[in-house]
């Protein structure tokens, strides 16, 4: 996009946001990296959607800056001695946006929906739940088939978001929750407009009257709109723009270490497009892995501001597998593997979101893979569209990120277990399943590490996911924005935010 087009885009955004919010209102305008895939937290697999959901839908628990669990819809919780029953004491007097009460029956309905709804992305996250028992209106017992070390961390994210059971049918387009804001309208690829929910249980902490989320895949356009005053807050600031934002007296840069990863998903069993040399032959995947210099990728695309990685958790994690260390590229070894596989110049179609940094990553990987003999073709699409293609198996390889979870299970289980709800490569090994199931049920950290090591010894060499980098979250704020808190999950919390 040229400069004239960017200025025009900023002007259009400014005009349409003003029309949507009205002059003089405490209306926060947020530039997102992409549009949301769906407004249903149970079916969503989209990073940008998590901030929208958090504005709409309170969770049972939340996390703070230090990754500690904090009460939200559940005021307190306790475990049985054998860790197979989680009792939650719910906040009284909470109502959904439709006026219906939030209670233990609603908890039961929501968790059962997450477990049973066709296409649920949350099912495998909370699969240990065997039964939800409403003891009384403000007490819910969550009974498990086995202890689950990561359960609270999952209930602090989309699996723990509560919707009005009366409005389940409209969740994908018009969710009815109990969060600080309620939906006014969504215009796909343009805007999501929310208004303050006046009956919110924590209303005193909500100063904003309206919030408008705007999808802006181009990082330059997001920053230009921020500088022009068309938006007030931009997420996912490009690493290349971070220094300029920090030096701008009218803006503020906030950066925090994230919990997730960016990887290439390789289709090894998800429909007809798995039938490629890359999908069928682990030697070809190993050659692609050897062709990529992660440190160079981080320097070129992210100016060294992120952390290179080759696993679902970073090297600083106690669950990182030191036996599989990060290393540089080895083009000669990659060429040797391709020759052994009888693939001197294999073609790979790499699907990628059309955002600035994903495209830059794809182009660097394209050049690196080319040195090893690959012909890598970049197929760029809007993020929600690309994610839908991934789910349908319409990809050979897909470059995409995961925002991460507090517990390592949230970065490992759903992607590597045969029944994992985010296992879009369709990798499946019963030995990995057994180890990951054991890691979930194990409360001793040493035993958990051993179980994760056993699983990693199988799924890492399979290379159905090629891990690349662990990203930091970078936000740029107008000088008007006060009360912003950066949380390592990268999700924007609106409680306490105001415009001065």
C-alpha cells in the first residue's frame, strides 16, 4: 500500500469511527491485527478475537501481570483432597446482557456446551471434566475423571467464558455474555462496536462508554491511524516500529514477554492436501527445518526483539527439552536429506495471514528454503479466511501463531494429542497421547516434566509443527489512554481504562 492509500485509509477510518461512536464520548478505538473469525468463544481459534471476547464475556477466573489466578465470576475455589473435584463459589447478583441471571446452572450449561458442541475448539482443553453439578445458585462442583493440573489455566481463557444459555444459538454472530461491554454491531472486515453494560457487576471500574475494534492487517496503517488520531490503541506493533513509537512524545510503547509461539503447521493427515512429499516424508520436513535459521529470522523480521524457538515453550521454561537445543541452519544437511528422499526441488505452498509481519516471515523463510532446494510458494489470505481453510484441511503448510497459556499443557496438548482440538495437522501417535494424558493428571512437577519429555521425544522429531519464534506483545497507545495493563497473554483488559 502506497503512502497516499495509507492516508486515505486513515481518513476513512477516522470518519467511520466518529460516526459509529459519536463526538465527545469516552469511546476507545482499538486497531487489531486482524478481524475475528467468530464471536463464539467456544469455536474461535483467532488471537485478535480474545480481546473482543474479554470485553464481552467475563470468565470464571482471570490472570494478572505475574500470571497469578484472580477471581472473576468465581469469587473463590477449592480442590478436593484427591484433586478430582473443583468447587467454585460464584459471584452473586451477576446478570447476562439479556438480564438473565448468571448462576451455577449457567456454568453447567456453558461447560457442557464447550465439551459437546460440534466444532468446539475448547473440548480437548477441558476434557477431564466428567460432570458439572450445580450445588446451589452460587456453588458449582466441577467433577473430573482424573486430576487436571492445567484446568484453572483453561478456565482463565475462552473455556471459562460464560454466555447466556438462552442465547447460545446466536453466539457466533451475537454473543450475550456478562462482561463490561455488550455488542452493538459487527461489520465484517470493518468494525466491531460495543457499548458499556450498565448492569455490570464491576461497573465502577468501567469508565469507557464505547469501544470500537478495527481490523487493520497492515502494521504501517495501524500506526498511521494511531498518529493521526483515528484510533487510540494499536495492538501487535511491528518490531521495526517499536523504537519510533518509543521515541514519539505523543505515543507510549508497552512491551511484555508473551506466552505463545509462531510455527509452521504441516498437513500430515488433514485431507487430500496431506498427500505431498512434505506431508508424507519426515525427511522432507526435517530438510525444511534445517533450512531455517531462526536467529536470522528474528533479526530480519523482528529486529531481534522476539525470541527464537524450536519448541512450544521457550528455552526459559522448566518444560523446555534441553536435549533438542536451538541451532542454526544447515543447508548442506538439508540438501542431503532431500536427495535421500528423492526430492531435489520439492514445491511447498505456504499459507499465511496477510498481515505485515506474517508476510515478512514467509518471505524470509521462502528465501532460506530456496537455498536448500525448495520451491516455496506463498499463499496469503485474510486471517479468518486462512484459519477456515486450515480447519478444512485446505493447506499444505500454514504459518500461524498461538498466543499461549500459563500452563504448558495449553501450548502442547491440543496441538499434539490425537484428539486435540487444535491438532489441525492431524498428527496422531498413541504414545504421545498416553504421555500427555499422564502429564495432565500429574501434580508433581518432576513427574510432569518427565511425561512432557517422553511426548516431546516423539512429536518434535515428527515435525508436524516447525516452531520458529516466541513473540513479545507490543502495544502503542495514544497519550490520552490511561490505566492500560499489559498481561503476558496479550489480551487487552478494559476495566480501569479511560481517556484523559
